[in-house]
C-alpha cells in the first residue's frame, strides 16, 4: 500500500505532496477509505503528526455526528490513559491478523476445492461447468466473490482505522 505524504504548515493547512495541492481533513479521510495510507509531517520540524491528524479526523466526524464511538468508550479511553490505548491497539491488531489469516485460508481452501471438483485447472479461471447447471455454479461463485470483496473492504477499513 503506497503512502501519501502530507505536510502540515503552521497555519494548520495540509498539503498533499503527491498531488501538489492543499487538502482538507475530509479529503484525508477519503484517501484512507480508498485504502491509501497517509503520513502527516510538520513542514518546519519534520515531526510526525499522523496520529494527531487521524484523531482530529475522528473528532471532526464526531462533531458532525457520524462517529461510531460511544461516549462511555471515550470516557474509559481517557480515564485509563495509555495502558488502555495500548491494550485496545494490540487487541485490534491481533483481531485483524486473525481476520487476514482466516481470509487467506478460506481463499486457499476454495481454490483447492474448485480445482479438485474439476471446475478449472487454473485456480484463477472462472469455471463454466462443474457437474451442476452452469447458472448454479456461477451463482455460487459470484456470491462467494461478493462476500470476499465485502470482507476485503471491511479489512481495509479496519487497517485504516489502526493505521496499519
């Protein structure tokens, strides 16, 4: 995943180096939703401001009432400070790693199963018949592909939230 370098100036303006233009917090949120990774750097000192900027994006979403973070969760996060944040980050990271591993294993099993069933000799090729009516096999395959795409999108969303 390529990284987009954003420079933050003293006037709090954000400048996208790759597109040579100023951007808003919403523009950065959209880049992240598209699966891009951003790194925000102070234009003068070079200090990494990524974490603060991501938090600012979340706060802006809360201000617009689009946040999914309940008030009780935010209270706990503040009350327990860094230890809670570290625990939460590690838990989410471990969960994401589990999701990725499960997804890869499911893909491997599906390719193996499709090959053994004689649908195709090349696991990347779409089957045209497999001993079932063609529509049924294709429908199942398309449903599995749609589910896989949804899982990939959710995974990218979670990775973007974690910054990993």
